[in-house]
């Protein structure tokens, strides 16, 4: 069989397993490139070649994992975020493109003045936000917290991979517990999925990503109830809190923030026009 024939068979298998056709084609190509060690241009140019024996032996097993709805990022062991490759394992959430809005808003918030001296990333997971912000704000001290020691191990490896490990203090903590530093910038992509919505999640998320990083009580607001007042206590006078939220959460999160003496500065929508990012300042 040629490589193209293997790819076609993989696409059919993934579509039969419920993967959407455009995603099935992309994933089939990504898995093939992973096995072959080729970039996209090489795969396009050489897809009519006979498949090497080692490819024919290894590729179907990876396709079978994806057909079982395992996220392709876990199969590959990495995911791109902000143009950088991050290690991901089943101990951490797969970084999403919409979370890059947090980075964009952090850069805007400090674009016209002094950069933040201290940054705190709450619920760091893979460390993608902490690492990127450490790179973007080269003089900042960064604190990254997570309740999961296993997630912190992944985050530390990503910090080493991108040469910022010396500037990030990783803390095993529930949100901001035990963190005494005052920060000019606090960011967080916390758990915000309501447990009652678990059945509606894609199997890639529900069955494979860590529940501790997904679910926040029956209404999805449990973490915000604790995070917002804790963040207010640790923000400097001119600091900013930038967080990610779920669909339909903007109004209740705004109410919680107001009770915590945080003023909503503005919000950002993702590509689906869902309010996804909120920026707060101390009242």
C-alpha cells in the first residue's frame, strides 16, 4: 500500500468512529507525519510512495488510539501553543487556541507602560501560560500553581524546554493558597465545566482529560467563587486579572467579581463569538 492509501483508510476509520471529516483528515496526516518524521511538505510530495515497512507496522496502532477518541495531542505527546511546542500528557489539559487570548490581553494590558514585575499563573496545567508569559515579559518573576503534582512535573519540563525554568517558581497549591506574593498580573484558565454537563462533552475531553482540571461543581462556578477574592487580595493597585470562562458564564462571573471588589475592564470573544476571556482590575 502507498502512504496515500494508508491515509485514506485512516480517514475512513476515524470518520466511522465519530471524528468529524475535516478533523479526521488532519489527524490522519498528523499521525503519519509523526511516524515518518516528515513535515507537511514532505508528506504532500511523497504520499504516492510505497509505505515503508516500519510505517505500515506502527501507523495503524496510532490510528486505532485516535479512533478510540484519545486526543491526538496525547498520542503525539505535544501540542503547539503561541508558536511553541509543549509536552502534554493525560495529567494536563490539552492547550486550546482560545487560551492564547489570555496572553494577548496580558500583552495589551502592559503594552503602554512598565511590564509586570510579578506574574502568577493559577491552575498552570502544562505550564503553557506561565512559560509564554515568562518569555514575553523577560524581567518578570513568575509563580505557577497547580493542585496536581503530576501536572507540575509536566509544567517544569516545559519550562526547561523553553529555557525559562530559572524564572518560574512552581507551587503545589489549591489556587493561591500559600502564595504571599503580590502580582501585577494574575492569569488563570481554571476548571469551569459544570458537572451536570459532563455527558455532553466530546469523548476526547470527558474520557481522557483530567477531571480535576475540567469540572468546577454543579454549576461550573465553584473555582471562581474562591479564585476571585483570593486574586483581589494579591493584585497590586494597578494590577490586572485575566481569566478564561465557559459559555454563558460572563454575567455570573461579573457578579462574583463585583462582590470581590474587582472591576470588569473588558471581555474578549473567541472565534465562535463566545465570551471567553475577562479582564479585571481592582476596584
